[in-house]
């Protein structure tokens, strides 16, 4: 079952987010401390109007447990959604010019994070979450959805290719190279 996330999902959702974004979690939080980063991610998931908010998440449940998650938002709001994270990271890092690199383009609905627990991978759950994300984008009158996938993550790229996404350029983000992939809706 795929449903809109709620605040109470944070404990199960944050490990899924971290599994997908890896080192970017430290960029988003402004700290290299694992425990502090987990706490910050949880706090922001429970809050509204930021990139990590439950408002932007769809979750998949199986037998009462979260087994997958997709975070999505309007690319035109990406900068606005990063501001609360940047402010908190600036205080933590003592770098008051702290900036989180914007991933989304203004013209797209952006699939920020897709994650499925390891024991459920290979069952088509990722595809179902992506399809639910595409449905959300259509409901909000978007004509395209886009994402970034690490160049080295060939399994994920193959999934996106099979679903009709096409790579249109590469970009460097937090020291990793990514394909920007787009699907017309």
C-alpha cells in the first residue's frame, strides 16, 4: 500500500532517506556527526515546508512496516524548501554563507529520493513508488518529472531507463557525478 507520509513515519522514513542519499545527508545537515545528522533529518521530516518534510513523501507499507519511500516536490520551490535546512546548517557549521546545492530545475517535478528496504528490493516496489510519484506530478499539472542518479549506480539507471526516463546531462554534486534524467508525463 502506498500512502501519503505522516509525521509519525519519521523513525522508519529517515533510515530510508539516508540509505538513498548517503553522504548528502551531511551536506543537508551541516554536520559530519552521524547521530546529530539522524536527529536533524528526523526533525525536518516531522516539520512542514522543507525538502525532507513528510508533506513531500509517499511511503509504501507492508504488514504495517514502511518498506519504501519516495520524496518529491515542485522544482520551482526547491530553493524555498532548502532555506530552513540551510539556516540550521549555517548555525551548526558556523558558516553563515552555507548553501545546499539545488538539485531540481524550476521546470520539473523533482523526484528527490527513492528508497526501498534491502529485504524488499527486486520486487518492483521502486517502480510502484516511481509510478505513484508520476501520478502525483500529473495531479499537480506537471508535464515532466526528473531525478538525479549516480553515474556509478547502474542498477538504478537501468530501472529509470526501463520506465522511460532519459539522461540529458551529467552534473557534479557533493563530489559525486550524477545523470540528470527526465520523463515526459
